[in-house]
């Protein structure tokens, strides 16, 4: 698990390749955007509005 190991992050850096253990910046940005979007959409309705609809 060092510079000669193709599957480790250090090995990917020394070889100059990308993969699962060392994704490219494009993949990192896509993952960050996809993880951030659902959290932004999930807004709770105010309790007063919900109670008014029930009555």
C-alpha cells in the first residue's frame, strides 16, 4: 500500500491516474452538488399552516 500500489491513493498520485480511490475534480463536484440539492429541497412547512389546513 504505497507508491507502487495501483489501487491506493498514493499509487494513483504517483502514476498520475484517477479512479475510485482518487476521483477527478469533476466527479467530486458532481457528487457534492447531488448531495447538496436534496438537503436544500427538504423544507418543513410551518406548523401553523399545517394546523390551519387540518381544521
